C-alpha cells in the first residue's frame, strides 16, 4: 500500500518540480497529467472560458513543438492556470522564461506581464467599438514620430498613415496608444490632423491603454487608398525607456523616429524586434542619437507581424 501511494504522488511531485524550474512545455504536460485530463477535455474547458484552441495546438504546446504567442493563445495560457488549478502567473512566467530568456530580458518600462494584460484590454476596448483586428484596411505606409521631453517622459507622438481598403464600406480607423507605466489615459488627448476627425474614445486606467476612432468622412470601397494623420499628446507618465509598434498583419513601409529633448539625452539607444510578447528580443542594432533634432530612427521597407521598437538607456 505504501508503494502504491508513493506512485500516486509522482505526478504531483513532478508538477511541483516543473512549476519551479520549467520549461513551459514540461510544466504544462505535468499539470495536465496531474489532473488526469485528456486534451479533448482541456479543450472543452477552454471553450467554456471563451477561448478557442485546437487539440493539435495543445499537443504541440505540451511537446514543446510550438509556443503560445498570439493574444488568443496567451489568454488560453491564463485560462489553463485556472482550469488546471495552478498558481496565478505560474505558466505565464515559465513561458516568458523559455529558451533561457527571463522576464528581466524585457526592460522595466514594458514588462512581459504588462504587455500580456494590455493585449487583453486592447481586445476588449476595440471590440466595444465594433472594430475587427484589421478593420478592413491594409497599411501601405506608416510613419511615426515620438517626442521625449526634458523629464524623460513621452510627450507626444504623431502618426501618418497611407492605407488601402480590402473591403467595401470602410469609413474609419481605430488608433491605439499604450502609455508608459503611470500613464493616465483620461488626460491623454488625440488630435485629428489631416483627412479625419476624432470619434469615440475608450481607455483602461490600469494598463494605460487608450483607443480612439478616427472617422474619414467618406466610405472607401475595396481597392481605394486613403491618407490620414493624427497626433497623441501624453506626458502623464514617468521616464520612458522604449517605444514599440505591434503589427498583427503584414504591411508596407514602417518608419519610427524618436526625438529627445536636448536636456535629456540617452546614453545608449538600440533597435529591437520580437515575434510576439512571449518571444525573445532579436535583431538588436545600436542606433546613434544624432543631428540638431537629437533623434534616432528605424525604417522597415516591408513590416512583418510582430513587434518592432527602439529602446534606450538613461544612465
């Protein structure tokens, strides 16, 4: 009887070990085994949480053949923690640490957890505006200029878009602003500068996410192109350490320029890219802050899905 009890405790012991040291796929496999759930039942429980994940994807995740990366997949991981009766953030933490890249690999200004939470909030806010992920538009060109102030804060950013409709009856765009930690989105203002006007605004105080409708004043047919420009005034948060652009679909040219106040120049500045918030940062390239405008920039001729940004160190 003692031997049988020790054998029954093995899954729980393996789970405890895996949750402490990972990696993610081993901990997930151990958690599923400890609960004695077939993957079909796990999928059923996820659907009851409003998350759709295929059995094949779950199998790949627990084998380590694939990693959850998309916002929907990251929501599934959070739901799995509840379904499998695991401590909060236990799987999310291991996912961020997989491949040897711990959450500390992300600068303090944009923690892994804050990005995951912002993804969830963004989906909720845009859904409330009736906005689909691509909005019926494809980006041909997108130029952004971010201004950092004398207190090292993100003062403002200006965006110039050239888009093409791939569906009929498109009359708006939803702009997203994710402020730095401490941002108060209630005090952030959005200005329609060219070929648009502001519509509804929605925000989330905890994550500093704000979404704004930009109304074109005309309805585009499939194949039509459109140019518009807007600006966001912030200045409500503390020191900014990076600016990143998230892209869910392939696009055209993207250019990002960060301009620093002469009274607050960084000591280092670099470009980075990520496939998703859960992936390690790659493509690091040192950038010079040069010229009378004290700016650094990156240009991507054809933007791929994922994250592209510029980060800097103050000291």
